[in-house]
């Protein structure tokens, strides 16, 4: 199979799906209307609620949801073969992920910009909102701490990314200032992206690495790497504290806008690489190593559907839709492009990742796929996941005449930038969710949580404790097995809440109910497997967290079923 043909088929399929299924749901089911007042106008405060142009908020939303997920997930999920990974990414995004993202955004918009946690209390029952919000808090703590640790590791793996990634901050502040002065946002964002790529060149010539600094003061190599990672985590947590508290239009929006352009450039380069090189997919459609006798690769179901989350369906997206995005959408008619279109575009990124790994990786070494994916142990590490994508992408960019070192720098900056945008938004979303938990029945946020600096400090401090909870700079990476299943669990729960909402409104809920059942079954199946594995390994912490999360899930599901039955009896 030729990788270019597969990518073109996917792109055509997404365009058709947007103009058919997406528009059917938005116009026939929800009847979106530009005259409906949005929370960004009714609750405008200049900090979180800020009306924003459609293309700018699309950039913010897309870069928020497209962190490392659509890269790492497909890069490891291809171990079962490119065919099942492609099918799940393609059909999962159209009929599950994009529906999930859009419906979460639209019902939040029609309920004063409330998060999914608060909506749970309004739609199902006030007490049940705490179950959803606690699950949200678990996920967001893991996201912030794990991503901070991952970015720290990435800085050590790709030191050429350090300078350009940090230089994005002053460039974004400059861009935000120009936009607020009324300058042409598209023109100045292009100038900002040019500045950013100049810093990429500088970073390639002058890579910055902390490991030699710690070696020079007496640490051995392993200790120096650990200290370097810990130092980056500390710096990153300080950064996200300030990034989550300042008005979104000053840093978060312009930085995400720059990164959305960067993504377009990276995707365009990968696509051009596919056109020029059009490598034949060297990875097997179904990996024989996955079914071979004595193989350590686990069965495809349910793990594939948990491993590949972003790019198919991801619960974090509902938190982004109802957490920060909804507070900035200018018109209700913008929601289809931002949420449904944003998810399909993220899925296209996942397809390009699959092509880079399944096709680009083997361009210079036919045995590269087997070397990376011959066993679960060889493919499961973070280094292996990212190395497979970076190498495959660099091979594709090399076909365009881009030098190997510069090609790797471009991809490395792209990866780290998107991990950082997830950190920014996740911290702000968790702060807003934490404030909702401490909101009285009269709608007043209780002191001292009404202070955004105090609430943000609690969020960042807790994430820091998780990140430093294990020796040898392992931090929150120990919680990674819970991340995938918890993320998909939130997606199923969000779809359950939307389904109850639609039944309340007398609308057809099958298009959310059926995906909810599928994701829920796969996720609970995976969580039970994880829980049993944790207890067998005497890891009481992860085992206890698994039991707690499953208990909260059961509470929410039983409450949803009770609410659904009550509504049916009334009708």
C-alpha cells in the first residue's frame, strides 16, 4: 500500500464527513444559530471570557487538544499493524471523537460556559457533579505532571528545541500586543512564525542542554540527566502558573495561534514529503509479531482503543471544549468549524504520524519497523515512540532536500511546542474546575479559591508533588498506565451526559449513545486489566486509584441511567 494514497483517501473522507455528518448534527439536531448569545459576550471579563475571531480560537482549541496524544498514541498503536490503527483513527474521529468534541462545546455554550463537571450536576443531579469533577481533577493532575516531566525529558533528548520553544513566549506576547492594537492578525502571525523559525535555526546551531552543567559540578551522567529533567519540570511549573493566570488574549491565544501555523507548516512538509517520496508502507497491515507464540504484545482489544485516544476520541477534549474554548467563541455557528473540524484536523495529523512511522521510518532502513516494534518492550518506552516518529518524519523531510539535523529540529520543536500548549491549557482548565468544586449553591466561589492565583498555586503545587513523587526523576510517569484509560473514561462519561441532555430536549440521542457504549466497554475492560496488573505487582497506589475511579464511574453511570429512566417515564 502506498502511504500517499492512504493519506489522500483520509483527507477526502474527512472533508466529506465534515460537510455531511458534521453539518447534519450541528444544523438538524442542534440547529446552531448565529443569533444565540455566547458566554464570551454575556460573561465577558477580559481574563477567561473573551470574544475571539473564529480562526484564532480554532488555533487555540486545536493546539490545546493536539498535544503529544495524536503523535504518541498512533506511534505506539501501529504495533498491532497499520490497518487497525488507521481504521480506528479514521472512523473513530468521524463518528465518535468529532461528535464528542462538538456536543461538549455546544451544550456548554448553551449553559453559560459551564464545564462538563458543572453540567453533570445540572443535567443528572447536583451531587453527581462531584464524581465527574473528581475524575476530571485526577486526569488533569496526571496530564500536568506527566506532560511537565515529558517536556523535561524532551528538552534533554532534543536540546536544539530548547531555545525556540522558550522564545515563543516573547514572540507570542509581542503578537498578542499587536493584535490588541488592531493590527492585521494574519499578517503579524505570519511574521511571528517567521521569527519562530529563525529561532529554530539558532537552536540547531546552538543546542542548550543542562546535563553537562550538572556533570561539571560532580554528578555522574545518569544523575546529571535526572537533575536536568527535574530542573526543567520546576521551571515549567513556574511558567504554567503565570500562563494560567494572565488574560488569555495576552499569551495563551497568540501562542496557540503561532503553534497552529507551525502545525500547518509541519503537516504541509510531511504531506509534501509523502508526495515527493510516496514511500510504500513497510509496516505490516497486521503485525505478525502481535499474534506470534510467546509474544509479549498484548491483545489488540481493548488496548488499541486506549493507546490511541487523541486522533480518534479523547475525554480531555471535552474539558478543553467546555473549559477554555467555549469562553472565547464569538458566534454559535463557529462551533462546528472549531470543534468538529478541529477534531478531524487532529485526526489528519494522526494519519500523517501513522504514515511517517509505517512508511517514512523504513525509507532508509527496511528493517526499521521490526527493530522498533518487534516486541512490546522495544516499543513501549517514550524514547522509542518519539524516535520512531521523528526519524520517519525526518526521512520524509529529507526527500525535500532539508538537512537531517534541521529536519529533526523542526519536528522536535513541533512536538515540544504542542506538549507545552497542553500544559498551559490543562492548568487553566483545572483551576477553573477546582473553583467550580468550591462554588456555593448561590454561585459564589468560596474564599480563598475565588482568587485565581491561589487556585492556580494549588493546582501547580499538587502537580509538582506528583511529578516528584518517585525517585530518580521518574515523577508522575508511574501514573501513565492510568492516563489512557482515564482519558477515554471521561470521553464515555461526557457522551453519557450529552445523551441525557438530548433526551431531556426530546432529541435523537443515538449518535452519542452508541459511541458512549463502545468507548465505555473498552475502557472499563482496560481499567479492570490495569487494576489486576497493579495489584499483582503490589502497587497499592495505582490499584487504589483504579478502584476509586471505577467506583466514581459506577456512581455516575447509575445516576445517568436513573435520570434516563425518569425522563422516559415522564414522556
